[in-house]
C-alpha cells in the first residue's frame, strides 16, 4: 500500500543546557553556536545546537531502507523539510504537522514519536493507524541523522493492498542539514 508523502517532520529537543548549566553563547564553555540552542553534551561530547525558530533542513542522504509499507522515503532525498526549534522549551519539530514525531534531545540524542490516523489522498475512505518513532543523533550544529520506524495497522476495509496480517513496518535513516530555503517554502 502506498503511504502518504511526509510533508514534514517534528522533533522535540530538551534544553539540556539548562539542566546541566551549559551556556548557549559562542563564548560559553559548552561550545554552542551563538544564535542556537545547545542540544547538550555528555562527558567528552561536543554539544551541538539548532537555530531557533522555523527553518528548512535538506534531506541529504538515505540509508538502511526497509520499506515494507511503501512509504517511499527515498523520494524525499534532495528535498527540504520544515524544522522548528523553541529554545525556551527545548522543543524541536521536524516536518509539516510533525509527521516524523516529537520528543526531547539531550546529549545530542533523542527519541521522537507521533501517532495519527492518515487518509489516502486518492481514496478518502481508506484510513489506517500509523505510528512513527524516530531516533535522532545530532552530528554537528544544525545537522542530524534521523532513524525512522513507521508502523501502519488497523486499515479500513476500503483500502486496497492491505499488507498480510493487516500491519506493516518500514524503516530508514535520513541525514538532514540546515539548508538555504526558508519556510513555508521548504518542499
């Protein structure tokens, strides 16, 4: 079954800098970039940051693809996804309506989750339950890997191509980097 194209992704970051007393200025001991919020750093780890507010991140590459559900994540490579970071709450949101989940990041890592009931845009009577769990690893300022597990189940009878057993799971890893486009024109 073809899945709805992911127009956006949501990721939430915990302002670990507040919890461990890190600075968010370029002169701070934690090395965060001025104008960004630090994602935290463990002993010996370099804390990386994100630019606050709405930005667009380019999907640079994909690997580890196992697309059982037909999500077609490879079609997004070369495109940009909206990302939002709110330093006051430590919240990072990736994609339109947070399609790849929301969560917190500390020490350059975190887990994002989202559950919803999408509708097939070509057949509105076809709905299913979908959960996305995304493991984020921040690799540099405004750059991260996101390993996604997308599960689909509870398909309505109107759907065609329902997977065997009535459920499926797709996995992939994207590498994203802050791009030059500006929201809302990321896609």
